[in-house]
C-alpha cells in the first residue's frame, strides 16, 4: 500500500478540455521514462508551472489547472510521477527520488527555453514533492502547495490509525516504513517537507482545508510557519476537506492563486 499505489486510468483527455499539448518523455537519473504534457499557447508564457498530482492519480487529473493557467497566460507541464500514470517505475518514494525527477524535467525544459521562469504547483503527495523539489533545485522560483503533509513517518502513522479504526500502532507503521525503505532502496526518515521548508527562501503559497480528514490542517500551518521565505502566504479554506478545496469557496481559492501568481511575474 505504501510503495505501489494503484495506477489510475485517466478519465479525462486533452481534447475534453479543448487543449493541445505536446507529449514529453524525460529520462530520470535511474533510467526511468517519465511521461508529461507541455501545454502552452502561441504567445510567450508569463511562466511555466509544473503540475504534480496526488497519490494514485495521474497528470490528466491536473488538466483543469492547465486550462485555467493557459487562460491566464501561463504554460504548464503536467507530470505523471514515477510509479503513476504512464511513467515508469515500480515504487513511489514520496519525494526521495521524485525531487530528482522534477529537477531533470526542469533541466530538459530549460535546455530549449533557457529564459523561462519556472514555478511548481502540487496537490497532496504532489505538494510534498513540490516542497522537496524547491529545496533541491533553486531554479524553481515559486510554489503553490495544496493540502500536504509534514513528514512521511507522521503521515504513514496517521493513515495506519485511520485504517485501524482510530487505533494507532506505532510499531506497525515503523515496521512497514522500514520494510518499504529496504524494498525501494530509500530512507523514509529523510522524506520530511517540514525540514525542507527551512531551506526555501522563494515565494510560496500554501492552501489547506480546515476540515481535511486525510491530512491535518495543522500540518499546513506547520509548513507555513517553518518556511524560511519572507514571501509566504497561507490560506485557510474554511469548511473544505481534502478533495474539495477549490469547490467550497472558488472565489477565495482562485483569487488567492491569481494574486500570488501576479506578484511572481509583475
């Protein structure tokens, strides 16, 4: 359950959103083919924003944001994270290797667009990877982070508690994490966005629903408080859960996003 989330069959297509996109295939450092779409208009974009989906999801579920960004003058790269969608990879490592994948995608894109301004927008798992990617690669100039966790050890323990009807069994989650690390050859203890934010001094917007039952609202506040950046914003989405954060109050959600993006390109 930890390492191999079920791959989602895309329910949406570029055509359904009226979008035209160029398929991208990027090779990771460990020789995996990563699948993505580049979506941009005919004019030079204000910025290009990497879009990172949640666990078990895929890039097609980010196409609504691609369309929104395109209408506002931004290009986007919607990415299938490793072990998701059409990207290769057997195991999800929650940012440990994924941050290197994102950096490779940035390198490939900047090779052809050296003057591009790069941002990142991540949801849930994608938000955690986005923060780790910003700490790893300073070429990512700003980030929008939505409904994400502080630490892999903590979030696995939280999910274990929920699956076992409110009973927290620390020995079980620790055992599962240790086994996962050995199988996928990574150290889960090093997956800690809360530590990474201490290295991020670029603009970041964090949005989190106050009624999120999957990832605690308090984690969003902790990430915000830990950010080294002086250009940081936190938006509490009152009454929103994990999957309906933009729907509960779309004017606040998109208004906050638009204001933040304007400040990055003006």
